[in-house]
C-alpha cells in the first residue's frame, strides 16, 4: 500500500467509525448534554479527566466550556483534573497514580456536579477510582469510552451515561470522542443560551 493509499484508508476508517457512532449514539449524547446543562443551571460544575490523548480531550472540553465554543457567551464552570502538574505529581508521588483524579474529586466535587471521563479502554485504574470518588460525592458520571467499555462498565451507576464509540482502534475512538465533545458543547450552549 502506498503512502497515499494509507492516507485514504485512515480517512475512510475515520468516516466509517463516525457514521456508526452517529447511527448509535445520538440519544446518549443528548441525554449527556441534558445532564450537563442541568448541572450548570443548578450551580454545578463539570469536572473532566483522562490519561494520555484522553487527557487532551478532557482539557479540550474544559477550555470550550470555560472560554467559549462557537459564539460569545459567559464562561461556564469546568475543571480539567489533568492540567495541574504539581497536584498530579504530588498525589502520584505521595500515594499512587491511581488516585490522581479521585483525590481531586473528593476535594472539589459536589452532588450537583458532573464528572466527564474519557477512556478508550475503560480499564485505567485512575479512571475507575475517579468514577468511584464521584459516586461517593453523589455526582453523575458521563463516560466516553470505546472498545467494549472495559472494567468501567460495571462500575457505572443507573444515573450515569456511557457513550461508547464502536471501534477497537484507539485513534478512531479518540477522533469520535472529539466530535462528541463538540456535540456536547453545542447542545449545552443551545440549552443555556438559545444558540
């Protein structure tokens, strides 16, 4: 396969995964956006986390909410738990990496808040601990996952929402997570500001 053929294949695979996600995930994305908007209207905030590329996704979400998405509007309260290197490294050093998000959630999270987790595998111990900490604080969890959802699936509660991208490829899952993130931002802005 030539380099150009490989490029075309990457685009085709991405489009196919996006189309499958659109066919299967629209209702779940809507429910997640409703829960997030209800949280924000109720004086809650959005906490978000992930590891590696998923950490970048979490920071992308918080920046779109805190700053703006596509139109001018007041900033919305969101915190990427992945962004404070001093906090992350002190928790990892003093305890263990598994606790880097959970300790922050226990300190910052409240019952009206929503935790958004990004994980392609659903098996990261730090994400599993984060979800359990959110449940301890009576928070709703929105989980953007891939593959088979992993060990995270049985940890999720009845009021949580799992949005699972139908792919085994980390790259494809992360690409669709970005589209879903933009959908959530658009739907939140529409609900809160009528855009």
